[in-house]
């Protein structure tokens, strides 16, 4: 091999792309590291903002708050804006058992988790499928459905809770008498057909909370929609030629292709519903730490809860990942 | 492709038990091409369905279109209803509010609520300040997460998986868990004593580094840079420098891709770049372009819709956030999310309306919510096109 060809082929070698130069003789053995090393260095340069940020800005606070859980915290004497930490071991672990409000909120968050995640996933999947179909005004419909992602603000949620005027107007607009009458009729039907009352109550409760559900499933709809867009149309065409019905298409093409995103969405929903901004427990712990100056107990409780969330997320991810179909594997 | 085997597998359930065995089924299509087999099957299905009203293709299509229309209309109403209600209340007088015959369109109607609110809080300057702050933070977050996401997607290096685990970790851990630790670390910021728990203990025993200087008093107060500027130069910083000094902690976090939900942004960019064909990049490398040139000239133009989406998220979540903002810009009455629920402002409203429990106070607060959402919705309408486009180009696929 002459000099020029050598030069050319070594310039072509990209790690993991050996077949790319299979036509030429491989020169990886001679000058193997230069390009791989260059690429590795370039990679580190591209991710360096995050590394610097994590080491110098984000992890120290996380570490500090973890240490709070295992220390007595004293505010410094007057004139100084400081804290003193004295190691206290597992002294504050007992608040995990003694704080009844904490236990109650944590229990209710975990108890409603399953139903909440299931309904959000199914709901967002159905909506994403509908928004993916072709119809007039699709763009407007999509814009409206993503609006809650943009407009849900903690400040507004707080205001809603203490706004008598808003609730007055709300009641005028949706006359609650109608609702009661409707509920009465539904319950009458339930009795007439001897349906299980508990199940019906769960379902009517879900329907009543549909606005919360829409608000919490904006991101999930977005993720599902992006997945649906990426399924190659040729799959549907060939199955149509072979005489498959839309129903068969849905179960044999759409569902398997979208299953990796079901995993992503389930994990996101679990995290969002257990530790989102409108979670009762999160707000309680925040108030406890910041407003009531119970730093150690607050830190201990939030870390214990975070560990539980972490474990649940891991277990859910593990179970679902067994059921996921990957096209390339 | 063994299309007949696939076909048989697909319709195994539908073959009636009394029908001929599958071998004759196969023989039936012996002389035909695959497409012809498909047509024949479709014809047979149509023949079966003929005569049943609900199986008529057009009826089905229209029935589904109607159901879909009603469903979308209803859900859109549920989403838009609170916004419409707030906007309608913001134009109502007190009489309108308590008149039960008024639902959405007020009888008397007034602009006074808006006038009073805008006048009391100085809305134009508050709007400029909060939008500017969110825009700078959103832009910094979009740029830094773009670089990081590209690095994770297109370069192989040792430890990549581990570092990506850290990104996931920042996505999962809630802000409320570490916000207090962050306050302390930023209040007494010293890059050399980040993991020293005494670093923020100004009254305790001094710790020395190399015996050279006293670490405890050498920390920087990242939250009071304006005051530091004032004591150093004798005068308060100008509006622009002051803007950057006051929001230093937010901008620092955004610049280094560790701001609010930035793990999600890194993930979005990573998934997007993984989906771009490798040939594009390789062609650029063969033509002699370096990593930086390839990134800016080849990869960046295609990533613009995704960039706009991430910018929109970064802007909105900074603009709407109160937990971080309260902690780090607590007393600022220049930030809309804080203004609309600040007790100071409510006091001003009360003195304007002549009492705490007058309904006007709530009317003004309601106007605050409308004006709080106004810039976000305007931005959304502007970004909407590339927002939907970036979804269609699918940055988020698994």
C-alpha cells in the first residue's frame, strides 16, 4: 500500500465504524488511538458544561442536604448568617415513625399511585392516537392539548386555592345542581343493574377529575405523539396490502412499536406524581424545612421518601422493560 | 419475505373451524402475486360485510369523525375553560360578579381592574424584567443542554454511561430535597471547600487551607453580588449589570446544564441527535471539517426546531417557577410569579380598594393571573410551528 492510500484510510477510521473502511486495508493496528482519542476528547469537551455544573454547583448542595439528615443543625449566633452541623448519627430517623402527617401523606401518595399512573398512561395514549389521525383543525387541537404544559404554574395553583371570587364564578358557570342530579341518575342506574358500587364510584371519580388528568398528561401525550410520528408508514402500507384491518394494525404494529415509550412515560409519570410540584407531601416537607426550621427532620424525611420513590421507579422500570419490544434487537 | 406464512399467522383466529384446512388455503393463492392475494382478501371481506349498516365504510368513517370531533371539542373546552373564565372575570365589575345571570360576558364591563393592577405594580417594568430573566435562562439552558446532548449522542468514550446516569439522577431528584443546601452553598460559595461541611459555618472554628489563608472568610455570596459591587465600587450597579448580578445563581445553573428539569432537556437532545443519519457527519469529516465545524455547520441547522422547543420549556418553567425564585430572589418585586402572590402587593391592593375583604382585591389578583400568562401564551403561539415540527421529527423516541 502506498503512502497516500495509507493516509487516506487512516483518516477514514471512525471507531465503531470499521466496516466503513473494509474496502481498504485496516490501519487501526498502526495508528489506532489517534482518532478514537480525539473523538473521546471531543466528547468530554461537549459534555464538560454538565460535568462542571454537577461537580461545582449541583452536587455540593445535594451532599449538604444529605448530611443535614444525620446532623444536629444549629443556627449561628446573631450577626452571622451561618449554620453549624454537629454529627448526630441516626437520631432523626425516629421522626420517620413519629410524624403522623408525613406518614399519612406518604401513604396516600403511594396508595393512589397505581390507579393514577394507569389512567394517565391509557388516557395520553388514546389522545395521542387521536391527535395523530388526519382531520381538519388538527394543528389547533394539538396546540390546545399542549397548552396545560405551558400554563400550569405553581403560583396560579396556590392562588386558585384561596380565591373565593374564582370559585364563585366557577360555580355559576357549572351549576352544581345539574351535577348532583346527574350523579343521582347514574347511581340509580347502578342500583337498577346491580353493578358494583365501588367500581362505579372509582370511575365517576376519575371522570370528575378529568381536568386534573389532562393537566398531568401533557408531556406524556407529547412523547407518545412523537413516537407515533416515527413509525414508518411503509409498515402500515404492507400490512394493508395483506388485508389487515385497522384493529389488527393497532395491536400488531402500533402497540409493539410504541412500547419503549410506554416505559419512558410510566417512569416519568411515577416520578411526576410522587415528587411533582403539586404533590401534598413535597409541599409539606418544603414548609417543614424552610418555614418551621426543622432542617434535620425535614431532610431525613425527604431523603427517605426520595429513596422510596427511587426504588419504586426502579422496580416499575424493571417490570415494564421485560415487556418492551425493541425493533433492533 | 414469506408473505403467505405471515398471512396465515395473522388470520389464524378468523379461519372458521369448519373451513377447509390451511393447505388448500395456500393452494388457493398459488398462481397469484402478493398484491393480488391482498386484493382478493379485501374483496372477500367486503362481500362478507355488505348489507350490514354499521360495516358500511362511509358510515363508519363519519361516525368516527363525529365521535372524535365531540371528544376533542369537549376536552378542549375543559382545558380552555379556566382560562376563558379568568379572562371574563377580569373584565367584570363587582356587580357583574355577584349577578347570577352573568356567566361569561359581563353586563357592565370595565377596564379598571387592568388599569389599577398595571398602575400598582408597574407592569411594563415587571414584564420586561421577568421575561428577560426567563429568556436569558432559557437560552443558556438550551445552548448548554444542546452541547451536552450532542456529546452524549455522538461520541464514544469511557465513562459515558456513568455520566449519563448522573444526568438521569438530576432528572429524578426533586428540587425541594436540596434547595436549602443550595441556598447555603451559594450564600457562602467557595469552590475549594464545596464538600467541607464547615464551609458555611462563619462562627465556628476556622479551617485553614495550606496554612495560607482563612477559608471561612473567603467565600463569595452569590446571592448578594449587587451589594458586593456597591461596597467595592461605591455605587450601585447599572440596570443591566445589576440584572445579571441579581440573577447570577440562576444563570450559572443554566449555563452549566444543571437548572430546573435540564436532565430532561439533555435527554431530548440526545435522543434527537441519535436519530440523525450518521452519513451526514461522516461526509463532513471526510471533507476535512473538524468536530466543531461539523457540529455548527452540519448538525446544528437541523436541530433548530428542537432547540426552540427546549428554549420554550426553559423559558416557561423559569418564568412559572416559585420555589427556586422565592429562595434565591425572595424579596424581588420585579418577578411576576412572585408579584401575583406577594402579600406586599395585596396590601397595596387593599389600600387602593379601601379594605382587606373587598372583592376588588381578588379582582386585581385575577388580573394578575391573566397578565402573568399573557407573555407565555404569546410566546407559545410564536413557537407553536417549530414546536409541533420538532415533535414530528421525533426527538423523543426511545
